[in-house]
């Protein structure tokens, strides 16, 4: 791994052991495009203490990832184009950026209370079947949940939802 101070700059293929990468303790920042498509990884272990995951940090082929509660920021495309089936979103995340989890296999999702904004294509192209949006979410942007298997979404009547946030035909129940 290429590490400078407390920032992980790059993961290399030789850092992968049996399809798994363990990011060492002491890392606080995972840099832009730290793990590119060409590296074969199925599982990433991120230690508690990481607070910032930059844009495009993990793209391509990852099936399992555990994001620690210490994370307060996840950049655009930070986990897109993977094979992730289930994701945990840390409670300290306020904004889910554009394309953050786009093009995965996510079928289960719990958005924690405290998230205030969900960006464009944030969860597009996944396998979600049901969804409850917490009252803390104030804005859901265009295409945030398109191309899923959603039939019904439960959401606060105070949430500003882009007209095209969900596929046509999805029933939105306001509470």
C-alpha cells in the first residue's frame, strides 16, 4: 500500500490476500481512486478511525465492505460499480453524495436517522425492493433510486423529493 502520514493513497494487487484487503489501523483518510478497477478484491476491511473516504475510492468487484461508524464523509462514486449486496451507512453521515453506491447489488438498505440529503444516482442500479426514508432526510435528488425493484417507498411528507428520484410506478407513501 502507498500510505502517506494517515492517508491511504493507493492499494496495489500485492496488498490483496485471498481476495481481501485489510486497511491498517491509523489511517484516517482513504484517498481518491485508492482502489482501481483492475485490482481483484472481494472484501475490504476498513478500521474504526477512518473518517474520510474520497471520490472513487473503491470501484469494481468488491462484494463485502464494512464502513466503520467513524466515517463522516463518503465522496462521489466512492463505492460505485461493485457487487455489494448489503451496506451499512455510518450514523455520522449527513449527505450521501451523487453516485455513492450506484451499480451494485444492494438489496437491503437502512438509511440512518441523521442523513439529510441523498444525491443523484446515489443508490441507482441496485436490487432494492423496499425502502423507508427517515424523517431527517430533507432532499432526495433526481434518479437517486432509479433502476431498482422498488414497489413502495415510505417517506416523510416534509422531504423534498425530485420528480424523477424513483422509477415510474413506485408507490410513495407519505407519513
